[in-house]
C-alpha cells in the first residue's frame, strides 16, 4: 500500500514538472491544447464504433417502449372515455385535455390496427381464398351509439349538436328560457366556466341538463345510461326514541333561551309521541327509508325578526307557532332523520359559510349539505339574504311553515304586479306544496298535535259546570270587548287564563272584575278547566290556533265573534303584506243570498250596513259577463203552497223598504231597477220573480241562480231530537236531568290527523314522496294516478268546490297532467279551438266563446278561483277519512 502511494505521488510530481517545462517553450501550451482536443475526438470515435455493434439491442428496447406506451394509452382511454371533468357523466365532450388526448391516441391506434388487419386479411385472402364476409367477421368492432360524438368524429371534423326537439320543449318547458338566460349571463360568474360552459349552445344545454336539470340530457348524450347507485353508501333512517339525544341538538344559541318552551313541550309529550311511533310501526313498514339531512331554521325566534317570541313565551305571548315547531322537531327526530337546528341569522350564516358554493348562482345540488330545509317567512328572507345569488339551488329544498300560507296569484311577481296585489313575498317558490299549512288546497297541511293530558279515569271525576273560558292570554286581547262579555256573563260564569304583568307601572287593567282569572296554567290544569267549561269563547284575536281544538277535544263548544266586514289584507293591519286573500269571516254568500231574495233585498240590514251590502253586490255583479242569452228556463218552476209565517215580522214592512243608497255608491242600472221594485210578499216564490224578470235583469238573474240554492233543511235538528228520543226511551224513564244533559251534550272529539300518530304518518309520507327538485314535465308520481279523478266543474265553480261536491279534494300537483285541449274534450268540454291564457282559472272551458283555455304559466295553477263563464277542469283525489291530507294508500 505504501509503495503504491509513493508511485502515485511520483507520477503527479513528474506530470507537473513536464507541464512547467512545456510552459517555458514557445507555443508549447497551444500544442498541448491541440493534443488534448485530438485525444478527445479519438475517444468519441472509439465510442461510436463500439455502439454500432449494439444497434440491434436498441431497436428491441425501442419496440418494447412503444408496446408499453400503446398498452398505457389504451388502458387510459378505456378508463376515461366515458368520464369527463365537472358534473357531466357519460360521453366525450372535449373538456378535459389529458383524457381527450388519450381518446384521440386510442382512436389513432385503432385505425392503425384496422389498416394492419386489412393488409393481413388481404394477404391471407390471396393465400387461402377467404371471402369478404370473413374479413368483416374478423373486424367486428363495437359500433358507437348514434348521436354520440367520439374521438373519430372529432378527427373527421364533426361538431357537437344539441338541438332541442319539439318533444324536448314540451317535456322541459323551462329549458328554452334558461338557454336564453345563459346566452346573456354565462359570463356573470366564474362558476359557469368551471362547469365547462364556453359560450356555445351545446355547453349551455349540457350545463342546464347535467347541473340544474332544466334541459333533457338526451339532447346531447344520445342514449342516457343509468349508473347503478352504490347501495353501500346509502344511509337508512332508524326510529329514534332517545329524547336526550334530541336535547343535545336543541341547544339554545345564546342567553335568550329561545328553545325553552319547545323543550318543555317536547319533554311533556314525549311518552305519547314514543307510544304513537311504536303504534305506527305496527301499522305500516317503516324500514328502507333513506336518512335525510334536514336543516330546521326558526327565523321567528331570531333577534332580527323583532317579534320577541323568545322573550314572551312564558308571559302570555303567542304559542301557536311554537306548538307547530316543537311537534315538527319531535316528529323529524322520531322518524330517524339527521337534524341541524338554528334560530339566529349568525348560526345560519356560519353553516352556509362552510359551503363555498352556497353563494354561487350555479345550481348544483350535489354539493349541498342538506336534503330538506324547514323554515318560516322570516327565515326564508334571512336565508335568501345570506346565499344571495345562490338562492336558486336551495329553493326546491325549502318547506315553508306558515300559519296563513300563500295563494298562486302571489307566487308570480309579474302577475301580482299587473293585478295590483304585489307584496314583499318571494317570487316563484317552485311548488306551493312547500307551504305546510291547511287553509288552501294549494298548500300541504303540516298541522300540529292537540295536546291531551286527562286520562279516562280523571275525566269521569270532572263535573261539567255552567261556565265559559275565554280564549285570550294577554290583556290587550280583551280591549273593547266589554259589551260582548256582558251578554255572555248574563248566561254563564266567565273564567280566564290571562297573564298579568305585575311589574308594569301605571297600567290600566282591562280584565273585568267579574272574570275569574286563573293566570297562566300548565297543561294539565288548563285541560281540567276546559273539561269543566261548557263554552270556549273567542275574542276575535287570535283568529285561530291549537287552543280551540283542545277545547273541542275536551267537549267544550267554541264560539268566535263574526267580523263585519270580514277581516282581510284589504282592511286589517295584521294581514297586510300576507300573500292571501283569505277573509275572516267570509259572509259574502249570505249577503248575496239575502239581497237576491226579492222578499228581503236590504230589509234585513241596519241603516249603516246597507252601504256594505250594496258594495258586495256591486263587486260580484261586475264579474258577471253580459250575455245575449238570459238565464231563463222554458218551463216555469213549480209553484209552492203559500204559507203564512210571521218568522220575519221583526223586519220593516215592504211598504217602508229602505232602498236608498246613503253613501251615493254608483250601482248599476240593474241594481237600481231591482231596488226600485217593492219587495214581494213573504208568501210568494222568489224563483217565480226571477223567472219573470230574467230578461229585464239578466246579470242579477245569473247571480240569483247561483246563490239562491235549495234552502237548508231541518234534518240536523230532527236527527238531534231523534237521538234524544232514543236516549230517553221508556226503558230509561228514570234518567236524572243531569245525566240526560251529559248524554246529549257535545262529546269530546279528537280527529286522528291531530294526534301524535297522525302527524307522524303524515310527515313521513311527505318526506318520502314529495320531490320539488324535478323540473321535467312528467306525470305526477304522488299522489298516484289511481287516487286521482279529473272533473269538469260547473260554471262559476272553483276546483276546490267542484272536487268537494264529489267528496274529493283538489290536488294541484296533477294540474300539469290535464292542461291540454284533449283532456278537456275527454271530460265533457265541447270546444272547437283552444288558446293559452295566463291566470289562476285555467285549464277551463269558456261557455261563451266555446274555447278550451289552457294555462300558460305553471306557477299559477290553483284550486281556488271561479268565473261565471268558465267550467274549470279539476284534478281531484280521494282521501283517508281520518287523514284528509293523504290519499288512500299514500301513507305508505
């Protein structure tokens, strides 16, 4: 080792010495560089000569690389030929560069293979005499689906086509309008570009079909392939009766304790709810239900609402809304769904901020963290404020819980504005069935549970007393009711459950001294008091709520004042801005029937009421069209035997009839002529009067035919006396007066739909079957066609009344199915032609023009509304006797 090291050192010293010696000679360094260059050139030449002998090995390696590359490209193409970026699934769309190149390369390799096969077959054919049929058999490639653009088409210059056919436009009526909107607005937000929208018609149709569902997929895909769902990812709802788990969800967001009353009611009623759930499981199969992610947002409890529900829940404040929400929360939890409960706007914003796409106008619902959203009017506005442009994707998920509901005329802003009924209501809620209430057949009925505390043993011990309980927990509800209460006081003893604010200074109390006020009572004490009372007295406000039903369930009779004129959005502050024309109490039919009876006219009115009566008649008369054909029958009506009766002797005699118009209301000439006639004798037949005057007073005669219906019979009274006779028969002649009175008094009554089990059944059916995120025009799936019957109503009859006359209920979900001339003809219309009209009365048959009038705007389909010229075509469904919200068989 030492010797070798010495040798290397010696060589280095010698080399340095030579370099120094050469450096002393002239041009020695140039010569040395030249020598080095020549040496390098010699080395490169030697390397080239050496590698020539290895050329055959390099060719083999190159061939192997090409073979592996082919396999890679083919595998990549197979994996990605039917998948592209974004929401589109199914065919080649040229949006993903890597996958597009893979498909193109695969096509090129296929074509090379095709040429090679042709060459080989030609050679083989020459050697072995194979026919052309054999060659076709050897080249049996899979044919692409018609209408689908593949790699070969793109190479050959074929462009994508997404034309909408007439059938597409009919099945997807909103598609064209959405495409027009996209042409103008697709650059308004980057999200459209992220989904592949590039300004072409095809990209619009692709986006609107795959993301938002407004357009048909087959317009660009060709044959749509249904990808089976991975059943391993499905989560099923399991019945949950652990109330403590629910209480973990129902946690107050702040110190206001907004959920306190709701928690108290749920705990109080939980044993009955749990028992009802077990009972329902025995009646119907509750397995296989998908677990829904449900957001419940109680906007009325938020600080921003200004309603102070939280602060007044234990101080006599309104509890009807809290009853609904507590029963809804309990029902959803028992049914096994995943709940998120919020009440403050900040909570809602916190949830939405976790979802980047929440504010995006692109309506992809696959990204949303919820399946259903329950909220109220306040919550709806808060929701729209926070999601802004992204509201559209949530709209079909919303279920609005509201006490009064909305009517279709208010659901289309352009229509409401044109007819001067515009409110602050939101425009185009996609289905009015989103509104879970009972006042309009255009809305779904959610309802609530009527609380029951007294078992049969306790009920037997409670004696009914000659007393009345007043419906009004707050002092302001009693203001101005002294005269009303004085009349009742003369008949029965009056009790109340009024909250008195003892901390209020210098406040005048409005509760009369003769009222026995118990203050706010707990549930059991209140129900005991109701059981003791014969009458439950309303003060006019609240207009309605759970309390009257609880009174009826305890056997008390509920009475409420009559409003004259009826309270509505036109004259009452409480209803201002609400999207309904509902009136409390609706008495126009009574006014019209009395006025059109020529024996009465306005004799029954007090002087100050004549103005109102004439205004109602004038308004209704303006809706009656002028017709050349008076409503006169050829045959005279049968004359009835005159009957002397002094029942109406309290009215002024005909000779002193008050037919003047004190306010100077300009009534029609027909009304002037009618009022100028003296009232006919009480023994005369009013129908004979109208038969004689139908040509002179044609429009009033039409109203008379409509409102002078068959008089009410005495059958109900007779049935009551029959019941008394059967009860007090000779075999029971020793019945005590008190016992007989109890037997004849109103019995407690509780409809099934207001029980815990009834609500569980109803809400489960809604969750399982209602789907408002379906924009394709297709036959309604629920209620099923087997439960629905189409009826052509009479002239001037609403669909609500036409269906009810057949013991059916109008169902607006099937209006789309009957909106055509063909269906009108099939159901008895005799129209020669048809036209499209925008309004709430269509589809219908115009009896004057003999035209079939088809609905142009689907947002205006409605069960309410009538016109004397029109016969409306109505979708009517059957119903479960004890559950009118559901059709027969719809509960499962």
